[in-house]
């Protein structure tokens, strides 16, 4: 049986605002611009369109800027949707990571901390579980592409993380980011063989054909893919249905956005006992 990859929409945050804006129907520009200024609304948009998990990237931490606003936004996003938020940032200690987890954010990704304080990574996994603590890697030519980590091989970091109890790896290549050129099968095969963890591949996907190809060639332990630019540019056929519906409902949605209420078509069925639908639990 062919496995189905979980598609995870990406929201990049800078100073508490979304770095990307959805391209909607003519006349809906203000609606989506407003959502970009309100990450909670953006998270609700993707949930309304059947997302089962949302990937949040903290651009501020990677650039060395103050990320307080983006951390607050991620917590608010998690409180507003009934699916997991996974938060990827560059942290050299665990203070922010513990704050996020204690505030309800489902999953955080560690990276530099594995090198600077591996014992604390082990404690994080012990305290919160390996569902909620992942490894996040941005790589280039087989090496980790973070400040002060350029000499660390990506496979080496994966093995270190696995030894500390981590069982989920979120992996992206610098050259995949925003390129819409697909992902490199050789890289995926190499990375996924580093340790028997579960892998999420991030970036590069431009359309449904590339998605199907990734699903065909990906090893069994690659179970999900993060997609950013292509979703915001509506490069998947099913998205036109949503954009058309939002264009019809635009005045009502705009009013809801302005007064801070959740839009009528973004209200979710909240049945008792419903669990977060991230797959798989690792």
C-alpha cells in the first residue's frame, strides 16, 4: 500500500507577523493582508482548509533578532486551533523551548542545543516526551547551516539527537527554500538512513506532481512534508475552491477579522474527546 505523506503548511514569523501573504481572488487583498498581520487568523485559515499540523518558523531567532513577539504569536496560534503547532527556532538554551511547551505548543525543534547542552536535550525529551521534542535541521551540502555549526555534518547531528531520545527530524536544504524545484531524492535517502527516526522534509515542493513523486520515492520513515510558498501561491488545484469561497464571503470575513472574532466558516467541529490529529505519534 502506498503511504500518504502528511502535508504541513508553513508559517514563517518575523516580529510576530507572517512573512508571506496568501494570493487570493481580486478584491480580497485586504483580507489576506490582514491575516498576514495576525498569525492566529493565518493558522485558522490553514486549519479551515484541513491542515492536520502547522509548521511555524521563527525567522527572528535565526537572524539573531529578538523573537519575543513570535514566541507569543506561536502560543496564541496553538490556543486558537485544535491541531499541533510545531515551532522551529535557533535556541542555545532551553528557556524559550520550555516556555513554549509549558504554554501548550505541541512540538518544538532543537538544533544548536544538541551541541551546546546535550544533557538538557535529554532532560527535555524525558520531561515532555519524544512526540514534543524534535530535531530541526537546515543543511547545505551535507553540513548544518546554522550559526556556529557549519562544521557539523547533518547525519552526525541526527545520530546525536537520536542517541538523546529524539525520534522526529524536520529536515530542509537551504537550496530547497522557496525554489519550487522539488527535493533531491539522493539527499532524502541519505538523510533518512542516518537513524531510524521519522522524518519531515521541508521546502522545495511546487505542485501536486512533485508531491506525488516525493511520495513515490521517499523511504518509509519519511512521512510528512512542509510546504510554504506553493500553498500561498495556490499551486494545488483544490485550493481554488477555498479561494473562491473566501472571495464570496469576503465582506463577512473581513468584518470578523477586524473585530477579532473567528470567522463563521473557520469554526471547527469540537467533539468531546477529539485528539490532535498529527500523524504519526512517533
